[in-house]
C-alpha cells in the first residue's frame, strides 16, 4: 500500500511538473497562429510556409492547423494544393468525431485542450463549401459539383438530426444553385435557390434568382407565385437570351471572430468580432478595348461572425457542465494527495486550476463574411477590376464569357 501511495504521489509530481509546459503549449499555439495571420496580411506564401509543418505533424491540434493551412493556400492562389489539404482535413474531422476515455479524463483534470480539436458543425459544412471554390478556379466543374453534393448531404443530415438552424448555410445552398445553373440543370438550381431563400430571405438577390430560375426551369405556376410574392422585382429580358453568360464574384472579406478567455471566468472562451475597414467589393467590367460594360457591388449572404458566435453560445451549456465536472475531479484528486501530504495536496489543487484555461483553438483563417456579385454579359473576352470598398486594394483579371455559362472569380 505504501509503495502504491508513493508511486501515486510520484506520478502527481510528474503531472505538476508538466503543467507549465501544458500552459506554454497553449500559448505556443496562439503565438503560431497569430504569426501566420500577421504574415497573411503582407506575404501569404510566407504564412503558408509557417503553417505547413504544423498541418503535417500528428497532434491533437492537427485538424485546426490543417484547416488554416488549406484556407491560406487558397488565398495564396495554390488551389490544387488547397483542394488536397481540404480533402485530408475532411477525413480527419470525421476521425476526430470521437474522444478516447483517457483524453476526456485528462481534460477533466486539466483543460479542454487535452482532447483532440473537433470542428463545429458549421465548420464541417464549410470544408467542402470552400473546397468547391478551389475546383472552380481550376475550371474543374465536376469536382466542384462533387463538393456541392457533399455539402447537400451534410446539410440534409443536420436538418434530420434536428441541429440548430444556423448550421443551414445559405452560402452553401447559393453556391450549389449557381453551379447547377451553370450546368443548365435548372430544376436542381431552383430547388437550392428556394432552400437558400428559406435560410436567408433577407438576401435581396434571391428574389430575382427565384423569378429567373422558375422561368428557365419552365415552371409557370411557380413563376406566377414568385411574381405575386415579389411584385417590385422586374423581369429582365436578358434571362431569355441563351447567348448571354455571366461573371460571378465570390468575395471572402475580412477575418472571422477571435477566441479569447471570458473576462468573468478564464475557463471559458468567448468570440470577439474583428473590425474591418472593408464592407464590400465592387466588380467593374470593361471590354478588352477599354469600353466600360457595367459595375456591381457585392452583398453579404453569410456572416461567419454570427454563425460562429451562435455555435459557441449553443455549446456553452456543455462547456459549463464539463468544467463543473472538471472542478469536482480536481477536488477529488487534490484531496487524495492532501490525505498523504497536505502541502502537496494544496499545491495540486492550485496547479490543476491554473492549468484549467479556456480552449482557444479555432479555425482562425476563416473570413468575416462571404459575399456575391453577379453581372450578365454577352459572350466574349473582358477585363474585370475588383476594388475593396474602404480600402485602396484592387486587382485586375481577364475573363472569358461563354454562351449561357458563368465565369467564377474568387477574391480573398
């Protein structure tokens, strides 16, 4: 019995000695992410290089690093590499959907960071949703459609499982509708535009989309229903022009919210929005000869800020229950030591509570909002200029519009 007690105290000394390193590990994680984010602002390839070894190293934080790495690769224009990492991340997210008993026990005695990082439901939906953009930029429409179908499966399952409505992504539905429309599958496009409208009726362009697609899908009854529902929406004659194409700008703006410890209790995280001077972007189009064709401003269809904060608030009850259980576990462990060595018992209680900090891991490279702008164009070659409103930043690109097809432009 004495040997067992001695061994137990020895193991606790090892645990206490490891606590500073656990705390430092958390700080190191935050430091590494912050460094990558700072580099992202000025040198995206440098941010990619910082994240690469972290994403490839097996650890309980690997998934979150992998998600950041994939997003950074996409923003740096390395679409093929980003697509591969997103596919790996999706598989890892599925594997991380369970926790071992030993890791759960460690999290009770120490902190939530002792278990593997699990993506939230909305983040899991965003993996194939953002990956589809890689394939669009690579002009691999079928692969993009595969990602959209995967998203639809995930959203359907979430709805069947009774998950919160904020997990139903209007961005994912809208992107899917655009792709189906691009492939002239007007029936499925109309279905997804309807789903997007159910989730985000405040997104004004959807009224026009529902009218256009009910017309193109040859659904006169639905067209009349939407015409009565949206009497102020005009019918554009270009909808019937099968030679007309369209440029679609997908604008990923700003930074998503950042996790910080709650001021009233350091054991729990909160999400704080990151201010952005940029509110939207303008898409301007001119012919190759320099003749202005038209311009349109992006509108936000999806706020990562809102969804992430709702997801964390929805998880708050579980976090409280977990930490209450953790405090009880710490008390039992400290009391067991205190019975043999009072000073060591008090030290154990103090050290375990110091190590119990908020889990601040998050997919930190997500944008603040996802926005769209669309402009119908005749077939031909054009130059597009993208300008961030509230910033001097702008880029120019050349696009080719084909009859009854869309040209997709992604800008972070």
